[in-house]
């Protein structure tokens, strides 16, 4: 989880001007579902960076896709979802 937090901390340094992203980043703790939402928003803002194969060439998008992938690896996101549901 520490590696994910470090990736998130680095990725939030380079974000587009978007009101919904600002609101998400204003929260105290970004979790898996916030990261998924950020990727969805970036699909709109970074649409012009798609290459010939339909992949994003934007480093911003690559960073957030990697964060989501890290959460999904070893099912880390399930534990986070269970904690959120328990609150």
C-alpha cells in the first residue's frame, strides 16, 4: 500500500485543470474508487493523446492507470472497499 500512496503523491503533482478532479484531490484520502474516477475524467481530458493503437501516450494517464493496476494487483482494492463499507 505504501508504494501506491507514493505513486499517488507523485501523480497528483501533474493534474489538468478540472473542477471534479480538484474536488477529489481536496479530500483527505484518495482511495481506489477515487483513482478510477480520475482515470475516467482523464479519458476525456487526455483524449487527444491517444496513439495509433488506441493507447494513451500521456504520462499523466499512464501514471493513473498504473495506480489503478497496482490496486487491482493482489486485490488490494477489495480490502480498501471493505474498510470503506465498514465505516
